[in-house]
């Protein structure tokens, strides 16, 4: 019966959209939430990750290792960016935004010079399954699983590791953290590297679903920025999860009723509505509610 | 008496004032010499160079629009090119439709200004009346620009047409039917006289130069006026400005719309110049170029921004034959400028010259600390 | 000063604060505060650090919205009005952390403060009037951030007077001032009060509060803890206890 096929199709699209948003935003929101920097070059880090994975793949490296390798390379690039440039713009939200935007231009054009505009492709693994007359790519669900894995991993890192504790201290009260002997600059560098690595991994994952070109990242950043803006920076993980769940729902609904473009417009409208209700983003809202509930 | 007193308060009169660098007689002499040279440029340069110079002048109008809202109003719009493009499309659409019936383009230019203003009014009202600031405005303006580009790219279907003008998708604006006219050049008509300013002509260059001068002088007057002070107060501290009784939402919306009008005018001129407008204008590269011009010049000073826009556009032209290197170098210039001269290379240089001439230490009005919204 | 307290009962309230709460997450900066401010009085607000005094002012002027409760000004509910409308109705504020435009000159700062209620032609004269009142005549062209803290404090007070208010909120107007400057501020307050302007002051300096000779309210944990004349408050053991407890 095709009703099942239809229902599964909607669910599949929902998780596909959610994976898209979560993967492209997770590194970005980590850096924004922890350091108050919106990294406009995030899409280009994804692009570097995609190129790295593609080249590794064609050099005969197995896919999972290629992805991890992409994460390491972009992580290192992220650390270099932080050390050389971003470091000088902490606490200057708009300046850091502009300077990283300049970096994104450098990366895009640099890649264009080195590799040219022609796109590279990686095959999509795993094939597909079908329910009724609907056919579904298995890899899309793998994307969702990886997104979930990264979110849980991030949560565990902050919950259980000493890095997480130190990082939280550095964010809540940098002067106090320094007084306690925490090297806040090192924490910031590592956080930026970690966020970049997550972008690289996301880029590598997407490389198997889309053509890889120097403009690869620009397909992901607009929605990633919206996700981050409505998620807010107060509680990275909760904000991301709620924002993704909300936006993916809107997108699935409107894309099915109208078309892809109306889907984008609706996300934009949904972002406006969310910001009207919660001017500090979802996570600021959640944080207040949580703390208030604890007080009762 | 009144004039003396207001000077005594450290306030400017007319075109001069603390909100702009260069208020001395010396500055205006140099300014006049520069203007004279630019008027005389057609005598010195080739036809091809004049055509490019016209485009550079159009760019400097766009740069001034961002300088106004970001440098003076404290609102960073990362989607400034979108107003430029909307203005361009509006001029083109109105021009194609009206050129045969009316024989002139005054209304088309007006459309190129009013349509972006209407668009900015809606977007701005949503943002400023819900009190969004800083990074939120920056991201939303950029995303709106990218979405508009996305929309214009998929308008190749003949369904997307207004009268005789078809949006044309990736091919850019074009006539809908075979017999319909293309994007017209600037055409003014008064009684039985009519003047046509073709984008490749010297007349168009002079006309654009005149518009640049008018916009520049107009903005200098504005930023040194009472409204300019309110604008700067908003940039420095929104809450404090509001608690002095000013409706900051209205001030921000007004300046946002004014800036869209200037950007739209510049876009209309661009479309008239090239008889062409394309959805790529909404994409990342044009938006970032405007930001680069303004940052490198010094966002808190109009003159610096105009100078840097001219220099950078000229560099870009010289580098154009080498392809990607051009944008790469512009990106490098931006990053280096932010690191070594956060207040702008031209503005810091200008302040240095000012100190040399005054021979006494003076604080440049552009030494503001960055305000985090 | 018993007389102040006796006549207070019959006076009209210019500002009525009704059960105002302001929660920041779990922190209850204001926790059911109710207070009356009478027309034409000088009203001092005391309280240990963290008692919610500055938050109280911010909810009055409108830069913070209370979580619940009502604020009534001259009989009209202003709880939901944006700050600029409240200023238009005659409220005015000097923030604790001054918030001047540091890179503008003194004259330009005052210009911004004066421009809404004055014609450009009158501003120069008004600037001189204000500067002479804060004993800073001739300082128009000095850059704000190059002034001493005491001078900045005085300019901030002048800016709060510039909007022709009926009710002025001064958050710690004597912080960082010398004895002489403090006396000057007390004179300014007495002078504007004599012209019918209601003044609400947050202060720590007890000598200064005594010299203002007004009504005193004590905040503690976001609530009204005690009120009365200065002598009554000074004699109140509970008030002494919370201050010592906080110190």
C-alpha cells in the first residue's frame, strides 16, 4: 500500500533535511557558541574537507579513513587560521565576521586557481531500498546517523572530558579560568580546530552526494547560518538540536507542498518568526526556561 | 552668531564637521584638483579606459551606501549588492517597458531607486522593529541576497516576465519578444529636446561623475547634520540613544532605506551602463567586494571609502586578465587591512596627513572602538 | 525630618510600581517590588549589592522589560512602552556605568542629548547653561574619554537633565566624585527639585543621602525592605543588619 511509502518518504525527507542542516551547522555553532565568532569561512572549510576526501578516495584510501583524514586536514587549517588571524578579533563580533569572510574569498579563489572550476565526483555508496513505488538512498540515512554521532560525541566531550570542563570554564568566565591556570588561548585554538574539523567531516560526507568544486561550500552556508542564528549561542547542543528539528520540519512541509525555492523562503520566514519570539535564539530561551524550572 | 556658536560646540556646518575627515581649506583645494583631473580624464585616457572609469564611479556610489549604514549607522549589511541588483533589475524592467512609449528613462531611474527602498522598508521594518541587531542583521541581509539570487537564476521560463521584459534566468534580463527593445541607455527628454547617455560614451562618464559628487556632498551634509549625530549615537550605544528619547527603530529603518536608495541608484546606473543585469550580482562575490572597499578605505569616513573603491576597482581591472588572482588578491587585501589598519588604510593615512599639516596632535574622528552589538 | 514624611501621605504619586518581577534565568533581580514615588519628592533607593537597584531603574526607563508586574506613570500604564516613549513622557536616566559617547566631544554629547527637545539654534545656549551648572564651562571641545571620571560623571548628569524631564533617575551620581563635586551634585539635585522635578537616586554615600533630605526606600533581594525618612532608616536595626550581613 502506498500510504506507507508516502509516510516513509516524508520521514525520510525530514531526516535527510535534518542531517543536511545539522552537519553543515555543527562546527559553525560550536565556534559561535564557545567563542562568539561566526566563521564565514566555514563553508570553505567544508569545501577543503570535500576535496581532501575526494583526493584520498581516488588515491585508494578507504572511504571512512578518507573522511577522518579530511577532518584532520581541516582541523589543522582551522588551527592555523585561529593562530594567525581570528585570534586578533575576539570580542569583536562584526570584525571577526568580516575577516573570516575575506578568508572564504581567499580559499574559494585559491582553490579555483589550483584545481580549476571543473567539479569532481565521488560515488554515493550503499545503493538504495524501496517501499512501494518510492525509492530511498541508504547513504542519506548514514548522513543522519553521522550527524547524530557528532552531536552525541560533542555532548560527551563537554560532559565527560577535562577539555570540556576547561572549555566551559573559559567561556563562562575567562579571567577566572585564567586565574585557575587554564590556558584559555589554547582552549580557543583547540575549539576552533575542532569546529573546523567537524566542518571538514561534514564536507567529506557531502562530497559523496554533490559535485565538489571551489564553490561547494556556498550550497551549505546560507542554511547553516540561519540554523546558527536561530539556535543562538547560549547552549550549543540543545540549540542546534531544537533549531534543526524545527527548520527541517518547516522545510519538509513546504518543499512537499510547494517547491524547493519556497522551502528556502519558508526557512527564512521561520527564522524571522523564531527570532521575534526568542530574540536571543532558541538556546537562550531554553537556557532561561531550564534555569527557571530548576529554581522552582 | 549662530554659526560661530555651533562651531564652538564642535559641531560642523554644512559639508564640514567632525564626522568626516578633511574639513580644511587645504583638503577642499586637493579635492577640487582631484575633481578637475577626473573631469579632464576623457582628454587623457582612451575610450576603453573611460568606459571602465564609468563603472568604477558607479561602484563608488554603491560603496558610499554601505559606508553610510555601516560606518555611520553601525548596521553591517552583508547583502548590500542585493539592493544594487534590485535597482538594476527595476531600471531594466521599467526601461524596456517604457522606452518606446515615453521615449525617456526618468521613470526607470526612479523605479531603480524606489523598488529597492520598498524592499528595504519591508525587510528593515521586520528586522529593526523586532530589535534585531549586529550579527543577526548581517546574516539575514546576506541570506536574503543569496535567496534572491537563487530565485532570479531559475526565472529562465518565459512565465517570469513583466510586460516586455523577461527575467531571463541565468542569461540576465532581456526583452520578452523578438520585437521588444533591449535595456535602454539613460535617456532624458525635456519638451522636444532629448539627451541620450550611452554607457560607452564620455557624456555618461561625466553624468556619473556628477552623480558621485552630488551623492558624496549630500552624504557629507547628512552625516554632519542632526540626523548624522543621531546615527552615530545609534552606532555607539543603541540603548543610551533610546533613553535620550530617540526612536532608534525609526532611525535605523530610515538609514537602511536611504542606503538602499543610493545602492539602487548605483545599480540602475550599472544596468544603463552595460545594458545588462545578471543574477550573479546577488551572489557572495559582489556582496563581499562592497565590504572590502569600505573596510580598506575606512568605514567611518566617506572620502576614504570613495578613494579606496576607486583604487581597488582599478587594481581589480588591471588584474582581470589573470582570472582568479584578482578576487584572491582582494581577499588578501581585506584580511591584511583588518589586521594592520582596522580603521581603514586610507582613513589612517588621511588622518596622518591631516596631523602632518596641522602640525599638532589631533584625534582622528575615526578612532572609534568597535562596538559589539 | 518628620515633616517630609507627614506631608508625603497626601501627595499624588508620579510613579507607581506594582509587584514588579524581573528574572534572569534563576536569578530574581526583582521579586515582587512595589513602591510609590510621589510627585516632586527626592527619593533615595538604598540596598546592599545585588539588591536589584540597577535592574529596578532599567525596568523603569524601559531598557529591560519586567517579567511581570505593572509600572504606572502619571496614572498611565507604561509597562509595555518602549524606552524612547517613556523619555518622551518625561522620564530620564543616568546609568551607573555612565554610557557616554567617549569618542565625541562634550559639546557633541550634549548636542545629542539636547537635540530632541531643542532647536539647533538654541542648543549652544543650552549647552552653556548645562555646563555652567556642572562647573565645566568651556569644556565643549574636549573629548569625552579624556575627561576625568568625576568630570564624566557630571556630564552624564547634565545629559540626563538635558531632555527636560519631570522624573530623573540617577544611578549612583556621586560614585568617584570628590567631596566638593558631591556637594555640587547635591546642589544640582536640590535645584532641579525646587523647579518641581521628581528625583530618584540610587546611592551608597550616607552623608550624601542625609544631605538630600528626602524619602528613603531600602531594597533587599528584589523587594522593598523598609522605607521612611533618613533618620528612621538610619535607626532601623533590620536595615543595619542587612548592610552588615552583606558586607
